[in-house]
């Protein structure tokens, strides 16, 4: 049961991280196209990096060892 919960949480958090990466990429494209200041570009890059970190954390969380649990 715990494996199912870990899998579900990992999948949801991975989706959230992927959404942030896509949102950051769209924001970056818009900031470059509209030639906005460096703060908009920096914010978009920060969003992309944050999404990537969230994805990495969810992958790590999904690999937790639950073999010590009784069946």
C-alpha cells in the first residue's frame, strides 16, 4: 500500500515539475520575443530550474526503499 502511495505522490509531483518547466519555457519565449528586461528572463529561467529540481526530487522520492515493510 505504501508503494502505491509513493508512486502516486511521485507521479503528481513529477507532473507539477513538468508543468513548471513548460510554464518557464513559455515565459522565457515571451520575454525574449517582447524584449523585456532581464528580470523577466531571469524569472523564467528560475521557474525552469525550479521545475527541474522538483522533477529530480520526485524521482528520488519514487526510488525510496520500502523493502523493510511487512507484506
